C-alpha cells in the first residue's frame, strides 16, 4: 500500500482526494451508497499507484505515505485494506 488515510478523515470525508486521484482508488465517493454510512474514506492498496496527488489536497492532513504514517495510526493500514476486502 502506497498511501493510507488515517484518523483525521473520520467525520470529515472531504472528497478533494477522490477528485484528484488518477486511478479512482479512493472510496466511497459521494455518489456511492456507502458514503453516508462510512465514517471515513479509504485508499485501495491494490490500485494506488503511489502518485501522491491526494496528499496536498487533503484539508485535514489525513493521508500519509505508508512509511510516513505516524505510529499512533498504524492500524489504519489494515483498516484501509479491510474496507476493500469486504466490498
């Protein structure tokens, strides 16, 4: 997984990252049913191309390169991956 969305996204779900992603790997989008029920957005670890376009547009600084993910949020690597396993 190249990038991970962590705790600051919870309750925010700003979709600026969705709009700039060139491979459409950030979900749920506003037009998807899960957008209302999910607490945050998630990056698909199998589809992310490590471009970093999402990082500067996140208004709450919730997106991190895996190697830069703060220790206190390491569980978000699994949380992001698990979202796509259930889909």
